């Protein structure tokens, strides 16, 4: 009688156990897929940013990610009465801000409205801007702040996209925070264990990939810029085009 009861209990629990096993495996599969996508973006966007930042410095004499440094410049120019210069720098700040806003708005609107490919709109805009900046040596009659503003908008966008796709874990072009947070992660690894430790190790790996990718992009830009000049901006345009194709295929 007891053995029959055990058999009945075992048969009853089998569907529950198999369902739990299935859900655990599915959860791990989804987690691995999400992590692989984060790794892809952690490589692609920082590499593009490394190219753009060095090329922007050489072309426009502006470090397009040094937003912290631009604010004291505005303060100095306002104090000295150089309103035109202060206005130009403020326009750069707004371009960086609007790049992040545009990316975030499209991604969040896509989630709410279920508009499947809405997040591709800012990607198309940024790709177009990089192409225009690449043609800047052949385009005349525009205000000198126009092309640096395009670059700052694009960098602000890339930062926002990486932040959104990695749950604010990493940034594409601001290495100060990435290096600092990597140090914190490594310290936490020594004081954690189990699943928490594995999670921190993954985060540290992502940040390390970002740093290496950014450095690789900058080195590529250093090597190629003398030959291509402003046409080097066609390279990040091509990278963004690849991201668009990937996202269409993935969705």
C-alpha cells in the first residue's frame, strides 16, 4: 500500500518537476541570450565611439564626450562676456542631451505602443548624421558648430542606447565611470560567492569589453585618420547600419 502511494506521488510530481526543469532551462537560455546581446552592444558601440571621439578631436578640436569640461568653459565665457562662444558650447551640450533623449523616447515608446521597429528610427538618424559629417569637407555654408553638434548628438545617442540595452550597466563613451565601476566590481568579487559572485563577474567582464573595445576603436582611428580624414566617419555609419540589420534580423 505504501509503495503504491509512493508511485502515485511520484507520477503526480513528474509533470511539476519536468515543468520546473523546463522553466529553469528556458530562464537560463533567455539570460544567456540577453547577456550575449549586452556583450555585442558592449563591443560595437564603444568601438564606434572610440573612432568618433578621436576623429572629432582631430577634425573639430573638440573632445565630444568631455561634457564635464564644457560646463566650466561656459562659465568662463559667460563671465568674460563671450556670449557667442558660450552659446556655441551650450548648443553642443543640448545636442548631447537630445541624443540621449531621442534614443530613450523611441525605445520607451516602442515598449508602450508595441511599435516593433521604432527604436531603429534614431539609429537611421545617427547613421545619416555620420554620413553628413563624413562629407563635411565637401559641404560649405554651414555654421561652424553644426558638425560638432551632429557628432555630440550621435555620441549622446550611443551612450543612451548602451545604457538602455544593458539596464544602465555601462556607457559607450564615458570611460571614467566604467573604470571606476570596474574597480568596485573587482573589489566585490572578493567579498561575494555563489550566484551573486557570478553576476558581478559578468558585469566586470562587460565593462572590461567596453574599455578594450573603446581603446581598439581609438587606435583604429589613430591609424586610419591621416588617410581618410573626415571620411573616417563613414566607418561608424557602417557600424550603425550593421546594428540596424542585426536588430531587424533579431526581432
